[in-house]
C-alpha cells in the first residue's frame, strides 16, 4: 500500500476533494489517500507550500499530491518531482512543491506530466486536479515509474518557491516568518536539519524582528517557560518556531507572514 498525502485549497463544501479520491480509488484501489489539509486559503501558494513541506517532514516516503493552483489551465506544467530523499511530489509548476522538496534533500528529477498518457481526452482546463494530477498520483501509487508520466525537464527552470531558503550572513541566520499557526506561533524558515549546520542548538537564541531584539530560550516543549513567555523550539512541521506559552506570538509582536527575521546564538 502506498500513501498519498493530499493538500489543496478546495475546502470541503464542494465535491472536488471527494471526486479526486474517487479518481485515485478507481485507478489504484490499493492506494491510501490521507487528507492532510484542504482549508488552505484560496490561491495561497505560500501556505500550501508550508503545509506540503510539513507533510513531507511527517511522511517522507509518501507520494504528495499538492493542488493550490491559481494558474490552472494557463499553460504552466503539471509536475512530478522525484526527491533525493525518496518522496514523490505531484502538483503545478508554481513553486508550491519546492519547499517540500527541500525537506526531502532537494529535487533529483523533474518531469512535465503528459495528460495524454493518463486519460484519452484533454483535461478540463479548470480541473487538472481531477484529470491530470490525481491520476498521476494514482499511477505512482500503483508502481508506474515517474519517467513514464512525461518528459524530463531541468529542475533549474522550475518556477521559484514562494519564499527563499534560510541562509547565513556574517554569522547571522537570515530568514522570514513563513506561517502563523492557529495558536499564533511563528513558523520560521529554518528547518530541523539546518539547526546544527547553522549552530543554533544553544541554550538561548537572539532573535530580531524589525526593531525588536529578544533573547529567547531554545527548548523542546512549551511547558519549559512560564505562561506568556516566549520559547523557540522545533514544531511538528520540522520548522524552528517562536511561540508564547498559552498565548499568541503573532498578536504580541504584530507579525505577518513574510516578515524578515534574524537569528544567532545569544552571548552568555
């Protein structure tokens, strides 16, 4: 059985998610579709990328079907990405898949899906999820090789991700607030696998948001600080997160996704 993690901005009020399930079930009955998230805000490629990335962190050997696609029918490629870590990613070439590939070692191979290999007729311009992407995920789940889905393309030519990877400048890690979870915690653009490389596994981090600089403990659980106090930790998405215990960091600091943030070990 092969798991397909499904992320979309379809919501649950209409039949779109269920129809994609049915297409996969018909094409590959042994596939198991797991609905990771369908309440991504409409057209929000950034949020879709963050959620898909978290899915790969949790399910590194799965197939990931990601459909946040405001450009559907407009001529962009439908993609199958083979990652160096083994995850297979299916979705549009609009940047939504690339952060997920970073969690899986990067893109090893990229293919532009040929819809004619999956169905006899042309896809509906507004529903590639049903007519191209879901059938491609089903084919992979049933053992079809990615190269059979379409022609290889150069990964360097893929549409850029909606945010940049964290990097170091003069000993300081430069990144941004990728996302704010429902508890108001700030998910930052530093992945778990980068913590050691950037030298951030230290008792305290110095974090700068705008004109505000804070010394924040780096721990493993919210309970390590008093109520209302900040802590940095790795959350279940595999991202460095700045949180307040039982409160909202986003509200206290007035932060929105995309805000620049600078991090380095705090001096003792």
